[in-house]
C-alpha cells in the first residue's frame, strides 16, 4: 500500500493536507503550492455559455476535502468514492446556480454588499472556525482571489433571492411549524467558536525512531491499536502510555478541556460530530496519526427563537417549496446546453 501515493510524507502533508496547523491546535498552516508550480484556473463546466471555473469547484470542495484527507489517511477506495461524490455534488450545485442566473439575469437584480458580507462571515464562522486567515489560505490553495470568492457568494445570494421571490412566498408558516423547525435546527444558529470539548488522545508520529518506522508502518500500527481498543484487548489508557508520543501520554491520553477555536477546523468538525464515548481514528494530521475518544462536550447555547425567527421562517418556506423548485431546475436543465470538463 502506498500511503502517500508516491509522495514523501513531508511533501504530501505540505502540499495536500488542507492545512490548518496540527490536528489539535490551529497553528499557522504550511500548505503552500510547491515552488515552481502554479494553479491553472480552467473551465470546469459551461451552462448556456456561462463558465463555472475549476477554482470555484476547488474552493467549494475544500472543506469536504480537508475532512476526507483526515478521515481516510490511506487514500483508499472509500476516500476516492467520497471525494468523487462530493465533487459531483459541488459541480451540480454550481451548474444549478448558473441555470438560475441565466434565467433571471435579464431582471437586473442587485444584491447589496451587506448581504454578501453576512454570507462571507457565516462561511468563515462555520467552515473556518471564525478565522479569516484560514479562508484566505484556502482560497490561495484553490487559485481563487477574495474578490472572485465574493463574486461567487454574490451569485449564490442572488440565486437564493430569486428562488425566494419565485417559490418561497406561498402560505406563511404557522407558529407551530416555525417552533418545530427551530427545535430541530436551533443548534445550527449557535456561535460554534464558543464550544469546548474534552477527549482522550493517542498520537502516533508519521515517522518513528527507526528506519523501519515509515508512514505506512506507523499507519498500520495506529490501525492495529485502534482495533485492539475497540475489541477490548487493550485499554485506551494503557495504549496511550505504551504507544503515544503525545504530551499527555502518561496521563492515559487524557486532555483538559479545549476550545473549538483552538482546534484545526477539520479535526473539530470530526470530533464534535461524535457521540460522547465514541472512538475514532486513526485520523491524519500534518505530523502523524491520531486516535481520539470523546469524553464530553460543552456547546454554546442556541440563540432564542426571537433572534432567529426570520431565518427559521425562511427555512420552513424553503422546505415547503423544495419539490417545486427542484422540478423547475430539472426543466431548466432539460432545455439548457451544459458541458462539463472535469
């Protein structure tokens, strides 16, 4: 098995791990494009002659890619399958966006800069733990400028407005429907940067102390440790003391509470999605492989319904109109000239 597809560990980690520091602390990233290389912004698709660029696809795909790289360190069939699925979904969304824009561009609708700024800040909060520099870094890696990204967001908010004007203005939701939607989704409106988590961790460095301790060997070791813990052959605490190179190894791998904002975004997304008590790993980070067991989570409170009622109202209307909207998009697809190149 070629763990890094022919690249050295250092080159692979520097070039492809959508870097936000280590899997534990949001340190400055080192994910630069190799010297002498440049990212070509090709056309990924055209919709009635309107281009969708590969930079847009890369920028939209980036959050998914970062998590997939961490979740599937061997880059095996599951990684490829999930990546292809995510890429297809992203391209389809961008094509749908251009279908709607081409249908409504004659109306000359304008989206205020304040709306674009709000969406930009929302992306930074939920995809980059509130860190603007991480967004800028991801854009550099995708070959997209901030102004191009803002224009992409402007298109998205324009489509949302167009959809709302055409399909989301039916019968107003009832108070019970709004309350039910709020109860089901209120966690989505939290300030997630205020979340904290407590976990146990085992860290296996990508390169060990001997010549035989290659990244492939270290990954196999991490996988075997994880298997033995899950089967009950080995306790997490004993495994940490025996194998882990983490600073808390002699404490059985127990870490003190840590803020979500102090974690790499992809690592935070993974561990905060786990139920308390669940084990996951090995996860890939820039220095090696990590096994994590979540012990507790303290989530920031959801805002009261009164503060997010308009957003919840829009969400209910969107769900109610989804079927009609998708049918309309399919009709647009049927009469459009769509070409894809990736």
